[in-house]
C-alpha cells in the first residue's frame, strides 16, 4: 500500500531529529547504533493507518529479516523505559514525539490535543498521560547525558520548530 507524501516528510523529519540526538549523545560517550536508529526512524510508521500500526509495522519489518529494526519500531508508541539508560528505541520514541507532521514541537504541544480529545475517556487519557510521562523522562535523561536542553540539542537538526 502506498504511503503519502506527508508520511514520508514525517519519517524524514523524525530521522533528522533522531540522528541529531544520537550524534549529540555520542559526543558525550553514549554508545548507540546509528544505523539502527536511522532505519527504525525512517520506517517507524510504515503501517500507519492500520490498527496497532506499531506492531503491524514491526511484524512486517521482522518478516523482511530485520528483527533489531522491528524491535525499535514496536516500541515507538509505547516504550519500555527503565529511566536510567538511553537506547536506540528511546531515541526513536522521543524523536517521534518531538515531530508533528514534519515540524519540531514540544512534548506539551504534541500531547495537548490528546489530553483534550480524551478528557471524557479516562482509560485513553491515562494512556496518553503515561506516554507523555515516558517521553518527558526520556527527554530529561537525554538532556542530562548530552548536557544541554532539547531545544539547543536540536537547533541544528534541520527540522524547523512549529510556530
């Protein structure tokens, strides 16, 4: 099934943000597999529009023979995060949350619509709040390890902030 131009632009923007984060972390001694990050960030929404698109996309990529990429894609919506270590899945998860369409956004900007949309659906709201809390924790750890705030880390990512 063909993907839209918007989805391609989103994937490229997420990839640029993920690459920038990985490179800034590498400068501070955090060892990450850049090729894994690039592949997973480009393909993270390969099944967008399908119910459970993270799992469907991961299964597709796994069938193609890329289990490590599939493992990262599988977590781009709901990350298993221990709070203390940054891995490739955490970088892709955060990069995806910091890009809406093809523009950089804050986590607050990204999640505000979900909080409003799910205000009368407690279970869905709780899920959005969990993902927001995870994204905030990943961002805080990346900022600590890279020794800079996220805006400064991403200033040279090539992805423009949303106005």
